[in-house]
């Protein structure tokens, strides 16, 4: 039933979905004091110029990121190419020519759902995902994301093995680099000046395979004109969790209003040691 409803919403114009999303963002902000407080606090402490004026736009953009999902997951595959423009594709072509595999890092920024879909139209990509707490949502998520040449890998030992194997074949993998990992799977590193438990998986994958690392961010364009895909190399030399967070920060600074500031990025996972004081 849910999948059928999402497929129905996929037929709506992107502009209509974004208007619904902006209203949804305002509603969630009003109904969830915890979410609202976290969004304000994360923006306030970010140190980003003009952060105090970004709240209304960030609230709306967060809602748009939810409302646009039906079109990205269940719209016609040909729409992906029409919605996305990219001036940085040479970055990908250079990495593909090395045949060492590519690790795409897509933060909770802009339309992070469409970045992997765009890549999957062009080459095989294995994308790590965290199964939802509501198990009945997982089949819908898989149906929406595992399109074209995209394969999903759950965030567990089996899924990590799939990532390694894909890179060993010289293929691409995709991860959310600012997703808080579980205890024992991360290290503390500063993120906008505050310690954040940061996944070590990216570093381990790169060291084991010599894969290229590329940051990817699909900027949501004004007036529902689609998305601008930004791509940037991340140097492998000296790469660690601090470098990972700096790369994420650099992408966010391109368009700070489109980051999910309400995400609980600074939580301490159960069983993890507290950050150094």
C-alpha cells in the first residue's frame, strides 16, 4: 500500500513536492521540540557565516528532502538524467580510469538520494544502507533505491563484505559519511568544532583497496529546476576521520541551508567511550 502511494506521489511535479516538503519541514519543527532544539543548536555552534539567519530555509529544505523521495525512488528512471546537471564529471572519469574502485561519500546534504541514482545509470554501485527500525519499511526502501545498476548492502558485516568485494572488482560504492556509527565502528574527530563519533569504515576501505574517494552533493536548485551535482576528490594521503569530517564540512559550506542540521550527529552511541575532554 505504501509503495503504491509513493508511486502515485511520484507523478506530481517536483515543484509541488517541494512546496509540500517546505510545509512538512515547518510542521515537524513545530511538533518536535527535541528536533527543533537540536537544529537550532547545531546551526548555532557550526561557526558558519550567517548561520543565525539560515533556520527558516534549513527547516524548509529538510522537509523537501523527505517530500522529493517518491519521485527519486519511483519516478521514471529517465527522469534522473533530466533532473541532474553536472559540470564535474571529469572527476569520476579520472577515477574510473584508475580501475581501483571509487568510494562515493554523500553527506546528509541536498538531495543525497539522487546522487547514487545518477551514478547507477552509468556504472554498477553498491550502496551501504542502515535498515529502518520499522522493518516493514525496508522492502519499500530497497525497491526505491535498488534501481538501474545499484545494489544495496546492509550496514552489517555481510554488507561491509559486499563493499570490499565491489571495490576489489574496480566498481563504485556509496556511503553516508556523516552517519553516526555504532560503538566500536568509529573514532572521535571534530566536526564543526565539536567531537563527533565518526565512521572508520571509509579509511579502512580505502587502505585495503587503494580506491579513489569522491565527495558527492546534489544541490537542490531554486524553483524546482532540478539538481546540480557537485563532485570533489579527497586526497588519500594522510586520510583519516579528521580529514573525512573536513571534507564533509567543505561540501556543507557550499550550501549550508541544505544540510540536515536536525540530524543527531553528536550523539554518543551506546557502549562507545565518551569523547576526550
